[in-house]
C-alpha cells in the first residue's frame, strides 16, 4: 500500500484506495495532524473511535461537552493547530453550542464533529434526533454535511481547511450510518493559504500616511498572535518609536518588558495605554477588528481619538471599517503587513523621527504613573465596596481585597505562563494586572462572555503545551459551572492550577444592582462549601488562602507541583465582597415604574 508521511511522522494512505468511511474519516484527521480530540464517547461514532489509537489519536473524555469545546479552543489558541471536539448525536452535540460560540469570537480553528441520527430515522422523532446544522449556523465559518459516505474524506478535509482559511470554527456533520460500508476514497492533502501583506496600493497609502504622523500609536491585536507576528510588530513599532497598546483581552500580543509596551485597552485596561492613544494622530490597528467592547470608555476616560486617521489591517476584509471609521484598510496577514510597512518606512525620513526621545519619555512617565496607581489601589473606593469591607471586618474569617490578591498573583507568575480568565467582576479587574512575554499565553471568552470558560480552556491549552505552566482564574459563580472538569485534569494527567476567587456572589451582575437598583439584590448571593475541599474530593490538591502574604507562595507551590509532580491544584482565595467597575454603564437605564404596587422600586 502506498503511503505518505505527515509532518509529525505518522503515515497516511496515498492515492485512491478501498476503505470504510470510518477509515477515510480517521485518515483525514491524521493528514491534518490531529493527535488529540476532546469529547465524550458515544455509539454514534464508535466505529471510527475504535481506530483512533492505531492512528495515533487520543480521545480525552471530559465531564461535560461544553468543557470539551472550550478545551479544543484552548488547544487551538496555544498550538496554532486545529482543536477538535466530538460527542454523541443530539444532547452531546447541543451541549457544545456555547463553547463553539466562544471559539467563534476568539477566531479559533476548532472543528466540531457532529455525528447525527441515522438517515433512515431522520424526521421520525427517534432517540437523540436533532437538526444539528441550525444549532451552529451563527457560530461557524463553514458547515460540511456528509451527504454520501463516499464523500467522507472530502468533507472532512474541507472542514479542516476552512477552519484555518476562515479563522474560526467549522462543523462536520455526519449521519451515524455513514461511518459504515465500503468506499473508494483518496485522502486529501491539507491546504494552507499564504495570505500575504495586502494590496500594494493600500500599503503605499498607509506608509505615506505614517510618514506624516507625529504621534503614531499601534494597537497590537489578536491577529498578531495568530500570525505569529510579534517580532514583526516590534520592528514596526521600533521604526516609528510608537507606543504599542494591546487590543482588549489580547495582553499577549506584545511583550510587557518592551519599553514601548503600554498595556491593554478596554474594560479594566491600562490608563497609560488609554492616555497615550488619546493623543494619536495616526492609529495602526494591526490584526484587530476594533470590536465595540474593546474601545468603550473606561476609568472615566472616553479615550478613543476622535480626529486620528486609522489604518486598519485585518485578514478578514469584512472587518475593515466595520466598527470604526478608517482612513486606509489593508486586507492582509498582520505579520506580512507589518514587514511590508517597515520596509517601506526603512529609508524614509518620518515626521516622528525627531520626537522619538520625547515620546519615549512620555511613555515611561505614563506607565510609571499607572504602576504607582495600581500599587496604591489596594481596594475599591466606591460606597458599596467600602460598606462591604466594613461589614466583613465583623465577620468570622479573614477576607482579602481582590486588587491586592491580583497584584500578588502577578508578581508570582512563572516564566512562559499561560493564563485563562473567566467572565466576572474580579476576573475582569485582572485585565489590569496580567502581562506576558510571549504570544499564545492569554485566553478569555472574548465577546461571547460566557461563564465556565477558564478551567476547561486552560486544560486544553496544557494538553497542547505540556511544558508550559497553566493557570486559570474564576470567580465562585463561574467556577460552579466548570469545576467538574478538575476530574478531567486529574483522570488524564493534564495538570493545571486553578485560582478561585471566593466572594460569595455573582459580582458582575450584582454591581448593576448596586448602581441601578438601589442595592435590591435578587439571586446574586452565593454560599458555597469549600472549593478546596471539593477539589480534594475530585483527586486534586486544594489550598485555602486567607492571608495576603500567602498568595504568592501558594501559587508558586501549586505551579511547582504542576510542573514537577503532575498535580492539579485549586487555590481558593477568600475575598471581600467589594466590586470593581461595571462592564458597561451604557447597557442599563435607571428604572421607571408606573404601577402603584411597584412605585418604591426605583
């Protein structure tokens, strides 16, 4: 039998051969470099699953399929390869919808394989029957439905190709009876596009505009990470002497040790970044769609520069000028575009050349001022938070201020760390404190903002990069949605460290009840057993932290146990009920009541 070698040393049959559809499916997975799949085993795909092992594929069984989808997302975002998720038709597949939506907004090349009820039972309301394509149509870049077993390899290969070319999830829908039979098929070789830097005209226009800029600022976005273009972004920034700010939740898109790094924009971002971009006359949005949530006012500053000229570079032409008015749009790869612009500017005299030293001093001053403010910002100072701090001084136990905790965690972060954050008040405040030196290090649920994201995502990231420390952040509300996946980490030797901020409330939404509803709290309180104790019951280590000087040592010990002993640890940090700023003050209005029975509810 003729075979060809894959990049990872495995073999795939070459040429047109007789095989079963299951063999065609699995061989196409191998051709695309798949070594790990996340999901829960099921009869719908058992014939293919039976040959995963000889193909060199590991199925990682999870506790819940949403966790599998998040693991595939984390795996893809760290590795740059596909993340793959699979489950039983019907409920196993519907459980994945939220995770695929999060992967969609993270632009992750996740392939969800959705075995479907058999063709002879379709439409009869049989066991676990569901129309599975509409479930994912809003959150996938391509949906392949195998309409004939002979096309198994074709559709499988196309879903993998489109996930990379379209930068997002794709769905491979397979009627369960189509895994069986005898076919002739050829396993397609993967297709990977060379995107290029963009059009010559638009690059020339951008270079001419940059040559006249007196205060250029670069936004380094997720596209820089996905293109592996951090070094190229650095070269462009250094040529311009420009401040570099991270787009929202892409704190890993520029090294924090670089003198031109100024921190993230968006919710709970860097005041230094916001003050500097507000002065820009030209903004280069490199690999950023300029999403609306990532440029909202924050810290009392409406910082987006109203009169600046905007150069936006994105691999998806549909994003150009969609959210912000732009002057030049470049449809291209962030890395290649940065190289092309740097080359065009290398021999030119730029308007900003004469002010490099002045701007460098301004960057340093703004960053120093922000760091000093963070050091002094030991707790929230709004009336509600001060009341909570005073109230908890009379309670049994010792309660830590979240901002102090986040600062101590930041100081204790190991080299090459990967961090995932969940959605929630303390997790979002963490945006001010998370800094990274290399890309593919920071993961958050992006615009979808779903709870239960952080733990499974960091497990997937660890599976892809076992040599890197992996840490997740979650509040007690979000933690409750995903903590069962601790068992996945323990069962399958994928050790991670989970930090849980135990403040006994749904903090993000409770903040709205403070600001808009006169502290009328409905369904916002959470009283829980010890999360560290629950972790021990699931086979992990569990540590309770109640003193500030224990935060850093607890994290260091847990990471050491993760890296050297293969142990998963849950660090439960007992926090006050103080709350940071709300996500969006523009999202709610003060209540108005017309009926007599509700007149006091204003």
